[in-house]
C-alpha cells in the first residue's frame, strides 16, 4: 500500500467519477421535474427562439444559453441529465485548478476541498437537470474567472490578457444571479496572493484594491441593473425598502439571517447524511443498495485519497512547513458570509427543504473550503484526514442516491398519473380548469404539471394561449384562484404562456395512490369520501361532462418521456368503467367489472367498487351488485353510510327498488 501512488493529474478524473457515483447511478430512470417541464414545453411549442419571451421576467440573459442547449439536446431527458452532471464535474475540476493556482505547490494539503464540494449534501435538486444546467454553467464560469484572476496576478507579463478573460467570464453573473455575492471573495484571494511578496499590510491593502478595480464595474453595474434598470417581480430587493422604512429592524434581521444561513448551510446541511446510522436496517432492496453505495464510496474514496500522498511536486508535503489550511478556512468563512447577499436582499426564505434548499448552491463553495481547511488544520495524521473525508464522502453519496431514488419514483408516478388521467378522460374540452387539492408529488407543482397536461391534450399547440390549466386548491385558493365559487374568472400568466377561463368550466378530480384517479361528480355525492374539505367545498364547480368520451382524439402521455402504457390492472378497468358510467353504457361498466374482479389486486380504496355496483345494478345483474356491495362494506365499515346513500339513489328507479330495500336492510341503513 505504501507504493500505491497515483499522479496528481488523475484528480479531475476522480472528481468526475465521484460525480457519476453520487448522481449518475439512476440517470437512465430520471426525467423532467418542476421548472424543467416549463422550459422543455416552451421549446416544444416555440422552438429555441421562444426563450426570449420565456426568460424576460427574471433572467433575460439566460435565453441564449437555453436556446443553444435545447437546440442541441432537443426533448430527451437523458441528454439534459448527462449534460448537467458533466457541468458539475467540470465545476469541481475548475475548483481544484483554483486551489492549485492560489496555493501552488501546496494544494495537496487541500485535496479534500473539491471532493467535499462534489458531494455537498445541502443541495438536492441535481436531477432537475434542465433548470439547473444554467446554474452549473454560471458556477463553472465564476470558478474559471477566479482562476484567471489569480493567473493574472502570478504572471505579470500576461496580466491584462488574463484579467480581460476573467472579466469576460464574470459577465456570466447576468445569466444567473445566485453567485454574485461570491464576487466579494475576490479581494481576499487577491490579498492572499499579494501577501507572498508584499509583507507590509498597508501597501498590500492599497495594491489589493487596485487589482480588484477591474472587476468592480461588472459587479456594480449588475446590482444597478437588477435593482433599478430591470426589476423582476420574482427577485425584488425587498431588504432595501425595508431598511428605509425600519433600519434597526432590517439590520437585526440581516444579522439573524447571516447567522442562520451560516449554520444551516454547514452543520445543518451535513448532519442529516448520518441519519441512517440511527436505524440500520436491511429490509428492502433500497436498503441493501444504499449500504452498498456507502461502502463502495468509502473504500474508493479512501483508497484514492490515500494514493495521493506525496505523488509528485504538486502534492508533496510543503517543505517550508507553511500550511494553506488557515487561509482556506478563513476564505470559506468569508465566502459563506457573502454568499447569502442575493437572498438576504430579496428576503427569500432560506431552509433545507425543497425547493428553498436551492439557495445553498453558492454556499457550497465556502462550506467546502471551510471544512477542507479544518480537516487539514485539526487532524494530525494523513490517515485520520483520509478516513474522516472518506466517511463524509461515502454517507453524502448514500444520501444523494436516496434522493435520486425519490426522483426516480416520482418520474414513474408522473407517468402513472397521466396514464390514468388519459384512460378516464380521453379528451377534455379546451378552456378547462383542472382543479384538485394537491398531488402526491414532491418535486412538481400545479404550474409545472400544466405543461405536460397541455402537451397531452393539445399536442399541436402552437401559440401562447393554453387550453388547460391545473390548480391545487391547497396553494392557489385566495391566490391565483380568488374563490371556489362559480362565475369567477381565472387568468394566469405562466411566463410566455397565458390561460384565460373561469370556474364555470372546471373539472374536479382527486388522486392519492394507491387509490385510482377519480373524476368527481356532484350527482354522486356518496362517493365524495376521504377528500380534503376544501375540495368538497368546491363541489358546485364539478362538471364531469367536460370529459368528451365521444371524441375521436384519444389523449396519451407524450411517448418520448413516459414509459409505454402500463399493464391493464385494476385502475385501468376502474377508469374505463367510470368513463362508461358517465355515458350510461351500463353493459360496458359490468363487462369491465367482470374483468377487474378477476384480478389478483383489487381496489385499494373501496369507494372504487361503487362504479361497478351501479353498473351491475343497472344491467339487471343484481346478484353481483349486492355481493360487491357487501364486499365493499366488509373492507371498510366506515363506508356503510355511503353505500346506503348509493342504494337509496338506485332505489329511485322502480326496477331496482326491491334490491335497494334488501341492501339497505343488510347494511343497517336508516330508511326515510
């Protein structure tokens, strides 16, 4: 093992392989999430040229990046996943280059920094690849700009060339604003470089200011442009107006935010990766895979980091005995303090829950410098440093794997949702608002899912007017939806798209797996069970007749995203039966019931039996209707009042009165 030494040039390769291990294992099974859908739908409708209008409200300079990217990668999720993974690996390699430029000949002591940067666990949205490709490209440009700035200081003969290139890359701040607080790392880095040749602090201070000057115009113009020339409704500098109104309160709030952000993005971000240690179990395949990933990561990281001891002059122990660790740690502290400037000024909520943990992106650089510096500074032996770093890396990789697995499941669940919707509603009248309480998705919202909804029902859409809009009552009531009453206008701008409609054309539905999707019908109130109260309160809006079963068009989820149509199990028969019931095709409902009741997996929500009970009853197959009614009652005694209501409604038909009376007697119904 003492002879096992790998050259320093392998470090960028190792960083990229660590990216693949952390974020690439499940890439073939990942798709589009959250804002990804809006980006790719804009490309689908308008092509690359549509991003000018699409990005006009917040980051107009990003339009060129997205236009070029989508023109290259088209509509395949896999391409965006691989591209964004590559950008993250390149950013880590650029960080290693920066470390080597700041501390040439001593960067081996800070090898921990780029590896911890790769696996930083605070940011969990890597699989939202199309959206965050822009962020990682901006991060890469910023990292390269810092390195070129350092090279300009170290190579006086090429000072203006490297400075010009560094300023050119600095302009990327207009593309993505998350990193402009990190611009204030520059004076401290300049100070470190000049300290090697200018011992006098006063002279060094003046020289540092002069060398920082070329970078200030871009920073100041950006701030002026963002706060005065271009005002985004998404990123208004709320702290400025608050400071003018209540300066003391604003100052205290600023200090509190800085203090909280420091610990949230460092200690609080890293602590959860060890949660699995509190309850080690091997009950599922995911458990086994998780621990396998952790062990492989620990072994690979440990062996590789151990192989880097003294491998050539760049990674050799510093002969002068001067460690770069204190400087790296202080640089990390400073970077963490200035990283939050964009978010503090805009009064953004900052926590480690989706989607707000995305604001940890600029902090991860400072956290990595601080943690890497402390590892080098506080641990005595190389073995201790390798072991601790390898453990941090391995558990972070395990956490990223588990996160990616939740994204994998969500992509699968998106497909299930849209397939069930297409079975139940093969066509929906344009201008319809689809309203539900919420959907069981962690990384998608009603606004984002509006894009694939329109893609499915209006595949030839060629303009900005959306035929369909999805709203969650949970989030929009009192916001985008003024009231859940009839005759309320619903107008919504989604970047370059617009929906105009009213609550008079609303399709209410409920979807909570493992139960099937249900289109809610106000004429069957007995089926409105286990629903959120706010959805029940909106029952007067429900218009199931907006589903056009006779239409020649049959909606299908976009084939280039979702898997092929799933095997026809219980939910397929239920959705088709519910559609046939809407058209009063009772023979078809009964036939589908025959097929469904032969399946090994039956209804997970007993209320789903109601469609088949009614189908059998109205097809004069009363024996099956009554038997299924007793099955539903046996599965959930709480449904007896609802079954009573069902049979009461069926009993209003003369031919069904005797059967209805028998069932109401068996169920113990109160007869009116």
